[in-house]
C-alpha cells in the first residue's frame, strides 16, 4: 500500500468513527425506547457491552451477529430475530455446557432492517456439587430481605427457613444474577425450585406476563423446572418445542442450578403465538406444550428418530418417544437369541426407513390406551386389522430386508396387543412403563425364546427413558428381587449390554425365583442398562444414574399404585385390574442415597407396600452392613468343606474370590472367614479395580484394614508374600499408541513395579479365576456367565482335576448351566447361587415384614435384636438346605449333580407353595385360626413372635400376604423336614399338630403363580 492510499484509508476510518459516535447516541436512545428495561438493569456493570451494541447496531442489516462479549465463561451476541434463531444458536453452543442463558427482543425493527433485535447471553460456569456443599455465601442482608418480601406474592408459599437455604444455593451458583436482578425475578426462581421439589421433580405453569415496567403486551410466561436434567442439549430441545409449536420466544432466563444433591433446570420463557394471542392455560395448544415439554425428559436429542421425525416435523415428540420404546423393546426381545441378525442399528433403521409404519403402530397403541377414545375396543380391532395387513403386505422388493423388518414390526405389534397398562398418557411422567402379559413370549415363538429358561414369568414390565431402558421380570404374584443397573461407558458397551439385557434379566429373575423358596415372595429382578458414553466424571455419572433410577421408579409407581385393584391414575387404562405387590432391593449400582429416596417416594405416592417396596434401607437391614448374603455363602462353604474332611474353624484351607474387598458379598465373606477361620489363606481377590494374588494368603491385618472400605487396589503390595503380585486396572499410562497397566510384584528383595500391555493385563486378569489353585472358590462378583460352555476346561489342571474342588456361588449366574454340568462331571462340587446366596433375599423379606408390622420408630428401637433374630434364621435356613443337598447326593449314590438337587428342591418347595397359596387364597378366614396362626408366627423372628403388640398386628396384614406366609412356611417344612403327604385341610391340621397324615403318592404341584 502506498503512503497516499494509507492516508486515504485512515481519513475514511476516522470519518466513520466520528459518524459512529453521533450514530451511537441515536442508537442508545432507540435501545432505551425499544428494549425492555430489565436488559439495562442486568447489564449495569457492563457498560462497554451496551456501548458496543450502540456502535454496531446498524451493521446488523448486513452482518449475522454482533459479538458483545466472547470470553472463556461467557458469550453475548446481538442479531436480527428470525423464527428459529434462538434454537439455531443454542444447538451450536450447548456443547459448552450452558449454565445460564438470557434472551431479549426489541419491540420494533432495527433501524435500517426489517427484523427486530435479538440479544442472547450465555454463561458456561457450571458448579460442582462439592463447591455448593462447602461454599460460603455472604448474602447482603438487604437482598435477603427484599427477596423474602417478594416471595410473599407467590403461592403456594415458600417457608422462610427454606427461602434462606435456596437463596444460598442460588448465590453460590450465580452471585451476579442475585445481585443484578430485581428481587421478584430472584424470588420467582426460588419459588420454582421449591415447587418443583414438592411436585416430584418437575414443574410447569403458564400465566399472562406482567409488563415489568415495559410497554410490550401480549406475552405469556412459561415456567418450567426439572430435577437432574439432561446434561447437554436440553435448552435447545425446549426451544425446539416452542419453535415447532409456533410460539416465538420473546425473552428467556434459564439457569442450571447445582444443589447439594443434583442439578436443576429452571427456565422462564416469555412467549407469543406467532399467529397472535396468548398461550392460554386451558387451551389445546397448552396441553400440547405440556405434553411436549414433559416428554423432553424421555426423548433423547441424539436419536435418529428425534433428528429425522421430530425436528423435521413428521411426528410429535411424544410419538417419537413411543416409537423409540418400540425400537428398544423389539431389539432387546429379538437380539438375545439372534444378536448378529437383530442389531440395534438395523432395528432402528427399520422404523427410521418406514415412518408410515411407525406412525401406524403409534396410532394402534394410542387407540388401545388413550383414556379419551370412545368405543375403544371396536376402534382398536379395526386399527389392529389395518396394522396386521400393513405388516404382512410390507414389500419393498428386497426379500431378505422385508422379512427382517416384518419380524421387527410384528414384535412391536405384539408389544401393543400384550401390554396391559402403561403410563404413556400421564403427562408428568419421567420415563415410559409398560406392564405386559408374559404370553407375548409365546407370540414371538421359539426362534426368539429358545435360549430362555422354559418356565414363563408371571409378569414382565418394560421401561424406557432418555438415558436407558430395562425390564422388571417376576415369576410370582407377590415377588421380590434386586434392581441392577449396568453402566455402559461407550456406545458399543450399550449395544452389547442391550443385546443380552432381556436374557440376563430373565435368567437372574428365574434364579431368584429358585432362591426365594424359603420366603413368601416369589422371585423377580429389575435390570436397567444406562447409556453414559459422554460423562466425564464420577459426579456426572452418579447424577445420571440417580436420574434414570428415579425416573424409572416414578414410572413403576404410575402403573402399580392402585385403588380397588386398578391403577389409581385415571389416565392409565388398566386391562389387568389387580394390586401387584412387588418388592425391590439393592443390586449393582444401587447406592444408599437412592435406596432411601425410593422408599420415601413409595410412601409419599401411596404404593401399597409403602417404604417396604425397597430393602436394605436405614429402617431395615442393610445387606453390606450386616453381611446377610455372605452369612449364607459362608455357611454353605463350611458344610461343603466339612464334607471333604476340613473343619474350617480350625483346619488350614485356601480360598479364591472374584468380587472385591469393598463389595457386599465378597467383602463380608472375607470378614466372616477372617473372624471364624484362623488358618484360612485368601490367595486371590479379583474385582473391578484389579487383582491380588498371594500364594501364602493375603496378609490378615492389611486385608482387615481395607475390608468394606476400599477396593483391592488399596492393598499395600509391600504386605504381599514373595511370589505375590497386584495388577491395577485403573493405574495406567500411555506410551505412543500403547496403553500400559501397572503391575507390582513382591520378591525376596522387595516390591518391583513394571508396566504391561493391555493384552498382557487382560490375559493375566481373565485367567486368574481359572488357574489359581485353592480348596474353595467363592465367585462373589463379576459379570454373569464368566465361566461358560466354551471356557470351562480352563478351570481344570493338567491332571483333569479342578483348580478348586468346591465352588460356592456368591454371585448370580457366574457359571452357565452347561459349564456347571461339565465341571461337576469333572469332580467339582458346585453349590449354585439359588441355594448358596439365598440369605440376602430372605433378610430382605424379613425387613419388609418389619415394615408392615412396626412403625419406623419401633423398628429403630428394636433394630439390633431384630437383626440378630434374622441372622439366626439365615444360618438355619442355609444349613437346612446345604445338609439336605449333601444328604440327597449320598442317597442317590452320587448319580445326581449338586445343582440338579438344588433345582429340584426349589421347584419342589415352589410347587408346594403354589398349591398351598391357592388353597389359602380360596379360604381367606383360615389363616388366623389355629393352628395356622401359630404357623404364621413360627415364620416370624422372635422379636415379633414374643412381643404381644407386634404379634397382634398380623391380623392386619393383607389377606394375600397371610396366605403367602403360610404357604412359604409350610412348603419349606415339608421339604426340609419331610413326613408330609397331601390331603390338604385335614392333613394340614394333622401335620401342624404333630400327628401323621394319610400317606399318598406325592405329585409335583405347579409352580408359583402365572401371568394374567
């Protein structure tokens, strides 16, 4: 550039600056007239931003954005307003974890343009739970007083003490917001948070907006609060709802507030119908807004169904959630037997490629379950015929693909037809729940069910949510079993877990049913797979875990809270029509915090079991604290070793474990062994953090230091014996393209450390349970089917003998049935899970009895005595079965396998139970007469039986429970003690009175319960 050119440019620049200075004053006056006053109030500490806006306002006629601030934790921009502009910006920015967002509009077009001014401000400063829990909030007294005065205008009121706590949380999250906002805005945020807490974690309301000193009229204020919201893309999803329903967002204030438990989304949106008018609370449009906003809890924005069907306005959000549930159900029911054919991606593609079929199946479902559909049955049959025709005639000219997709669509059609009740039409739901008639399994046919145990369950309930899906499967009317959540850390993990989810759940529930033979509840299990590939911290993982469990339990209650046998919520069309007493318990990834919350939610929402829905709580018997499952495992182990000539209380013996020092079953089994067995050598401990091997047995003092507190990685390698080692799963480093794992080995000279490759780590880690030699193997943790038909030979030594001759299964389904048979034929004693670890569920049963017969105060006053009574029952029940298994083995001359005997005992007891339960159900007055009342008392712990006021309360138990307790107690006596031949009422009197019954040939009665 020449000197003359440079001078000319400088003159032009200075001239424009002088012109802009004059223009800026005019723009400031325009902004004052046409922007809401609240904009200037909240920006009073940032005058340079207003100056930048004044200087650049006219450029918006040509430029898309005018950036007023762009900092690591904040961004502010101005642009011309067009439909969808906020949605576009939010989708672009949400990867940055928006903690606060604010939008404002002018009431007139920008000078020189045809559109109004739109200003957007975002903050990216989300706090952690620890920062909020430990933060100091020096709130000026004047602010607190003004906010409290403003809160008096809101109803329902916020208690004064609660207001102070909530304001502290808000201050620690966003001090600037509290300082700069008018007290009424701060009060509104606090009121929304308080109200959302009172309303099951979700709150929505709409009202005509006051002018707040602003001349613009005709806005509706939408207030929306959600507990533990999706981490990202949630604001964009909400704005998309408004945009799709032709509601223009004029102003908005949104923040994600981190509390001392989990975050809250709190949004206030000032909207106007694009066709004119307000959003009226009783209008069809508001009902649609309500459905769509609540549905954001369920529909994931990353799903292809959302991206293609919802964003492109092919279907509503709630229908897209339903189609997503169809996909989840079809995939999990078809893939477990044919995983390579029915992949998750191919099932998704079947629905994605045929939106017309997706909509038809959704219409079929809605016809069956919409409570407002008149003449439902006739209409449903007509749509069902139309659907069947569409499925069977589906033809794109690609035979193989068409056959595949027809089978997927048939599965969805069966799902609709066999669902008995659903919460789909409950607007304020957090997840979807579908209670199915298990007869649907017969509809699917053996090509999809041949890999399942042949016995069919009493009920199947399917759950679907934004971040996961799963099942509750029960094999009896009154049923109990644990709730397991599998955390999938990658998309591949999720697809793999979903492939086998249904079979894993089915097998676990089936095993639980065999295990529950000693109690009045049949077996069940709830298994959920959680999609968590995007979570970066333990805190984020826990928040999502709690959200899914919390959402699915509310969906559970939507179906199972009943009144006179039918779903209490009138929006649930109930084709089943009976009370369903289902008891849950903690399993993998169920934390104490959620145990207590689930119990309280059940009490608050009026479920028939109250806090008794969940075991192992404070007003109960915590499994880990008291080692109830391990009590039975160790009892079985002691009897099994005795049969081999080892008195484990005084003789030396060795043991290997899967399951860690901090695990419930493994940790407590180690604790009990160390306390009772002075010469035990624990040679192997393998858990999720690593593996410990010590040929002489782990140091007792060092092991005791970490038991039930820390995982095996916390063991000091310096306390190992020579030849012992630790491999660490979580201590890693990267060298080039290789990921290396730490390995510490104890030699005569001390501890040496080296780094091994991933292949070396997993080769050693996976082989240890098979190859380490010991007298006893206690698999008390690890994934189901670790030892299977393809690898069981690795468990044998070179001479063909087992590496540990006795296996007592502390973990469920650790060994497949095929592998159990093969190992026993090779000389291994296997005491299977349904027998060996049954004491956890027996303890939970007695916890529920306590909840039904005692107040919380009474239970806590008598807790230690009651727990000691239960522990005595557990040892007796475990010993009864272990002794009987070995006795029947001897009587068979070794012809019967230990696991065959175990299964036979379970079905024998369950068969007696089924017939006895039906017998007493048909004679409801019999249970409280002698000798049946005494039999019920005999089933109960001493504290109940010997305390008159508790003993009298058994008359208030539901008749179904009295029948079940009687059936369980008598059935177990029949099998464990023998000497009973059936002639029912007369023979029962004789049997319970100690007189002999008439001998008859004993037939095998049916199993417990059947589906309806």
